[in-house]
């Protein structure tokens, strides 16, 4: 049975592995642990930056999800951005993402969040279909990036 909980310091190695796997599988990019480790640690230590949850099955982490925040003046409320979604290969197609999303959705409702948002690599069609199957819709906005470092 899958249960979800907030990530702790003990989960740091798994979160590093999960994030490195996301980058490799979706973008063919290697993330440096020397940057990733303190980045994840900062979130675990400071809830104002975001919240990681992990999915656990038989005492083994099988998935992760991160939420970060955006304030919407148009909606007078908070939007939660879903990021760093990863399900370990051996646990895919077993409801892990659904369990994580249900956890995030319930937390969001408990905190009067007005909307959940996420983005996915444009070539990751499996993820797109999964998100659509879970009630997400494609928006009318295009994401633009301007790297500063």
C-alpha cells in the first residue's frame, strides 16, 4: 500500500537520486550533486521555499513531488506549482503519482490554494497524458525562460 508523507532529512539521498533521474530521463541533463544537495536541503529546512512529499511502499521510497508557491493578485490567493515529479521505474503504472497528487491536492485544499499548476518537457508525452488523466488542462500561457546563472 502506498502512503505519502513529507520528506525529511533522511530522504535527501533519494530526492537527489530522483531529481538526477528526472533530468537525465526527460532532458538528457546531468545535475550536479554539489548544487542539488543544498538546493533540496534548503527546501526541507524552510517550508516557505516549498514542500517535498515522498510516496512510500513497503518502507521504500517509490516517488517524489515538490510544491513551490506563487501568489496570484488576480485570484487573491496562492497557486501551488508542482515540480520535481518522479516515480521510480519499478513503481510506475501503480498509482504512485496519483497518490502523491491526492496528497498535494488535499493539502492545497486545507490551505485554501486556488489552483495547482505544473509544467512538463514538451516531448514527455507520457507525462502529458498522465496529467490530463488526473484532471489538468493545458493552459493558454507559454512558459518562457531567461537563465541568470
